[in-house]
C-alpha cells in the first residue's frame, strides 16, 4: 500500500475511533485476583451530583391522566422552565414550573390532544419542545415540528421528552 493511502486511511478512521465505546475492563474468573485493582467505590453522598426531582403536580386530573418526560439541554443543566401542554381542541394550556437543573417533569392533564412546549423563565428566547427535529443545511431553517399527543382517560404517557430547539408554541386559542 502506498504511504499516502495508508495515512489517509488512518486519518479517516480516527473520528470513528473517538465515537466508539470504551473497551470493557478485563474480567477475572472467580473474582478479584491478587494484584488486580479493587472495584471503585461510589463517591460519598456529598459529592454526588443532585438531580432535582420532577415537580409534583399540585392539581392532578380527576381521571389520573398524565404525561412525563426528560428535559434535555445538550450537555448543560436545563434552566428553570415553564412547561405547558397546549390543547389542540380548544381551551387553556395547562402549565407547571420546573426548578433550575430539573431533568424531568410530570404534568397531569384531562384527556385530549396536546402539544408540549416549554420556555426558559429567565430567557424568553430559549424554548424547548416535544418535537421532531428538522435537519436543515441552508438558512433560514423552519422550526422543528411539534409532536401531537393523544391522551385517553387514566392514561400515563412517558417519554414525552423536551429538547431545546426552534419549535414554536401554537397560536393562542380563545377559550
């Protein structure tokens, strides 16, 4: 193989190596042998990163229906948010507030069709949504597409995750 082709092959495989998972440590049959390192102990409770719990919804729906999900803001802790489920069949949105750093939310709702959006309480330009990401290679890019939810009486939908993005909340409805 020519030297230039070999270096091109090595450079092409370098980004793939960075994305591959780390190799698992070797296992020793029969437990920990002499000379092997002991398993690392978990950090003391004071060193563990605290993840604020999802807020308890103060007024659950009479039929027990709810949605819940994670909050993602890249590799940063999410800011304090106002999370709202907007009914698509009319009516007022149902909202809750999350604490700074909260990584999950839960919202009790009446049965119906909804879209879920959130806005940072301290930065009105920072929005989150349960949406399908739109891949865009040329500006101006359209907003992400909100995902419509259908909630039946007593149903608890999980995995209604919110991610930072350019989704627009629905127009305010009278009612």
